[in-house]
């Protein structure tokens, strides 16, 4: 990870002073670094002889940097779209440098990622990550389209989170396997493993909205933003027509009404929505572990197991 951080900062260097200052700020406020961890651990687990302590090839580091560059670009653009002033407790780029600069910074990060892959002929890695960015955009747009009507079914919900969240973790694990020259079948297995982890990760995020832990995101924020998450979808599916109508009214008209958000939270808890979501999350975790156990036993595989358990047991 230390080696990666150094290489990642180098890949973002630029002669434009303002841009270099912003790149430094982005590197400084990095999060938990879970994505590069998934790349490196999967690379070690999927290589032909996973028990060897040989260093990973440069392609693994480039793959991790490619994902971070393209993902950071989407986050910078997201903050502009959402008019968000904070990300992970720090000021967002648009809050400090305004929208125009933020959009251009996102474009710059995107081009750096594309060039990093093209200059090193990493076409297979670029294909994996570009697919993930496409899916991410489609998932966001699908969610916006459905949020207007609040008519999301469980199937549509899983389509959205598979594209919005799981596609990114899946690209990490697929890139990890591809970067060490794994065959197509192994890369697909790694990708599917990441997808299952990503879905479990997103359901855990949904649960935070109901006050299961304090994560720096205010309780009820998804409800305020009219996002239909799994606990709420399940609760509505099992509600009477009258109850359903009342809850949807509260979701649609909650601006400035803290009590309406609280009523929705209480309704979901009472209807068994949280228990259902927790059990579903654990099912995806078990599916991910089952796929992981098709890889040879190794310290990296053990670390991946711990990383999966962390994603669903985390308190923030």
C-alpha cells in the first residue's frame, strides 16, 4: 500500500500549479483504501502460485491506480451534480474551487487514467474499468429515473446497486486477477466474487440510514433524498394499501419535516425491513466466501475473508 500511494501520487503529477495543488488535496483526503486492497489481495490469490512472496508486477499497481483515478473522477463529478459541499468529512472540490474547476479536474483524472492504461498497453485492464464506469453511470441514472415515481421493486433495486456499487468492487477483483495473467475463467470468478461483496457492502450502507451505527452520515439521509433502499422496499411490499400510501407520502414530502422521516424509520423497523436486509446481506457475504474458497488457500485468501467480514461488520 505504501508503494502504491507513492506511485499513485506520481501518476497525478502535473506542471499546472493549481491542478497539482488540487491533486495533492485529493490524495491527502483518501478514504479507507479498500479498492486498492481488493486489487492487490486478489492479484496475489489469483496468481498461479499464490503462496510465493514475490513482489506483484507493475501492472497490478497500474490497475489499482487506474481504478482510483477513474473512480475519483466520478466522485468529483458526483459532488457537482449533488451540489455536495463535503465528502468524507472534508470539503469537496466544488466547495473549495467551484463547479467549473471541479468538472475540469474530473475530466483531467479521467484522461490520466485512460493515458496510464494506453501508454502501458493495458487494454484488458482498461476494458474492465471502462465497463465499470459505464455501469456506474447507468446505475445512477436508473436510480434518478425511479426516484421520481418511487416505484422501485426489489429486482430494480438490485439492478441499481449491482451497477452503482458492486460493479466497482467487481472491477477491482477482476483487474487484480487480470494483472497477474490469470485465465478468463479465473478473471470471471474473481469478478463475480467482487460483485457479491459489493452488493453486501451496499446493503450495509443502506442499514446505516436507520441508525444501526453512527457513520458521519446523518440518519435518514437516504429517505430525505427519496432513495428507495432494501429495508424500505421490503417494508412497503408487506404493508396494507393505506399504510403504503401514507409512507410514500411521507417520503415524497419530507423536506423540513424531521418527524416524517422518523415515522418512515419506525415503520421500516416495525415491518421487519431491517432483519430482512441483514439476512440478505449475509447471504451475499456467504456467496462471496463460497466463490473465494474456490481459490487455493493462501495468506491473501485469508486476508480477503477478513476484508469481506469487515465490509459487513464495519461501524462506519
